């Protein structure tokens, strides 16, 4: 009888090792899926925050004909004595968690026309962007997602040129 009991305990140990291996693989897979989902959510947040900055720069320019010299100008317009705000707060870069935006300046350097993330990670989203963000297709890093003011895209809508009448 002792020989048989010894044989069965080895089988139980093997079954336990197999269960631990399956559990480890399952947990690793869940971790990868969870990590990817968090990155997708941060990408969505980056698109929203970038649009907020783009819209604020557009409004700032519409009210004074010039671009802001600093992002803090979007919080409190220094050109007028009464408080005028274009952003509620200076949002941090969702990909880095810091307020370390790369500023996109006018060629003359006399104003900010947009912001870009400073993250060097490759984006998960590679297609199906809104019209204002169409240039993000195929970007190699989040730093290529430049949220730049464009008079073509005003306040979240695409301005379409009026159709010219057809000549008979």
C-alpha cells in the first residue's frame, strides 16, 4: 500500500503544476488586454484634450486677431481688463501625465498655433479619425498628433466651401 500512495501523490503534484501554469497564462493575457484598454482610453482623452486646446486657440484668435504667446493666455486673456477664459484649466498630456506639451509655433515664433504630445510611443489608433484629425493616419508616435488651429475646421465642425452655381 505505501508504494501506491507514493505514486498517487506525484500525480496530484503534476496536476497542481499544470493548474498553476494555466492560471499564469490566463493572468498574463488579462494583463495585456487591460493595459491595451488603458492606452486606448488615454488616446481618446488625448484626442479630446487636443481638440479643447485647438478650439481655445481658435477662439483666442477670433477675439483678438492674434495667437496666444503662452498656454496660460488661454486661461486668462491678458489683452483685456475683464476676465475672458478660453480654457477651464491647462490640461496635462494624457499620454505622459504631465503638462509637457510640445508647442507648435508660428513660423515667426510669435504665437502658439497648436500643441502636440511629447510621448514617443506608437499610437494604437491608426485610422478612422475625424476630419480635423485626418493627418493623424499612420502616425509613428503620439508626438506626430499635432492639434493645430486651422481656419478650415471651426469649433468642432468642418466648414465646407459653398458650391458655385453651375454655368449652362
